[in-house]
C-alpha cells in the first residue's frame, strides 16, 4: 500500500511504498533530501516526525534524543501517511544556494535612470540558476535583490539597475558597483521560472510576459531561454507610464525578426500603443482565442501585478496560470 508523505514547511508531497526508504521515495518524485552516509549514522538527513508511523531499524530512532521525534529518512520506511518537518530539502528543479564573488565588468547607462550591470563569475565557477530567478547583491551589510536579466549557462551575468535620485539605496548600489572591482552575491532566489511541467507546455501555446519598468529584466532572461527551445508563441507587453522607461530596443529587434509579439505600452509615446490598464487585458483577450491555454508571467510591483491579474481574471484567466514574484512577498489580501 502506498503512503502519502508531506514535507513541511515547503509543502512538498510524494508517495512512498512501505518497503522503500524515504530518501529514495522522495528522489523518485524529484525531491532531494540532503544525505551523506545513507545508513543512519551521520544524522545529516535528520527530520522531525510530526505525524504518522515509521519503521526504523533498532537504535536509529532515539526517543531520548534532544530533538523531538527525530527521524532519519535514509533508514526509515513509512507505515502510514506521514507529515515530516525538514529544512534541508530541495524541491524538484530547485538549485542550492551559492555565494559567489563576481567581477564587475561594466556599469553602462541604458537610459537616464537605468543601468546595465555586467558581472563575471570566477573562472571555473558557473552561477547556477533558472531563467526568471534573482540574486541578492551583498553590499555594506545589506542584501539587495535583482532579477538576473540574462539566460543561464554562461559565466557572464546581466542585471538592470533602476536608479531613483530619491532612493538612497539605489544610489548607494550604483556608487558601489562603479567603484569596486568585485561584488559578492547570493543566488539563486525566487520561485518564478518555467518549471518542468510548464516546459512540457506545447511550444505553440501562448506564453505572455506583462512587465513594468525594470521588470523587463526578468522577462528578458526567460524569453532568451525560450528562444533556445524555439517557443513560437511568445508575447511581451511592456507597460510604462513614460516613454523613457522603455529603456531597451531589444524587444523591437526580436519582434522585427518575428521571434515575439511585442507591445510597448506607454501614455506619452506617440509611436507606442496607448497605455491603459483596460487595454492590456483587452488586447490579450482579442489576440488569444483560448485564454485557458496561456501562461502569464507578470513582473512589476504588487499594485501593477494584481491589477493585471484582476483584469485577466475578468477575461477567464485562473491565478494558477500566472506567475509573479509578487505572489511570494505580497500575497493578495483575502
Ligand atoms: S544520511 Fe546519514 S543518517 Fe541519513
């Protein structure tokens, strides 16, 4: 009989047979539990048993252990459905955190308020991440998140730094990057990337990016990654209040080559389509016959993302069809 296993706090689920150890069962579902000895000695895999019954070899489940209900998944077998608590576990496709000291190769203005930052990982060290994830620059004791604007697989990394004269930390970061040869970073972070189940999405089904300001960085990395898969139905809606926020010609170049459908949308650009919140969802609904077939990635602040989501839900989109970093740090009020 198969048992259902739930790992908290990440909410990971997998099935286990009564005759297999929990690490092997998790691995079948793509879940990686940290292990070393695999025979119950090192305790590196140690979890807390919150609920359920396990079968563990004699001497490997110590009720007098200082932790409450310690469980060693490498030698334990489920005898019922289980709930475990375990931190050292990676969800399917999740990449372990790395700390890397990057060379700062260049800080180049793209517009009055946006700079391109080019970083280079040390020789022999590749920064591992999924397109759409972000890093944290570790500067003067602070942690500053930036979406990685380039697709993975190279030593070079690109960031887009928005600088607001009213924002002291953006000026601090710019000054640091302009005057230091290296910067330390922690990566990868973030849950917005095209998961394996989404990669199985038909490469002709619409993948729609709706971005504001430097939210373009996230879309850029993901679109460049999709070019590798020859995804044939990519759309980008770059929504801004002012024309100068459209700081890159790259989307136009992609569109001219027929690689994406591009909709630059501002309120004061005579060449661009007129921006209004209504227009975004109406345009998408007009262009895409079957809204249930699309996946949406929204990049911007909470107000922007939720207004887009509200508008698209009115057209029949389900929230499960949309990804955004906002959903993790600013959940929708009930
Ligand atoms: S991996 Fe060593 S005790 Fe489980």
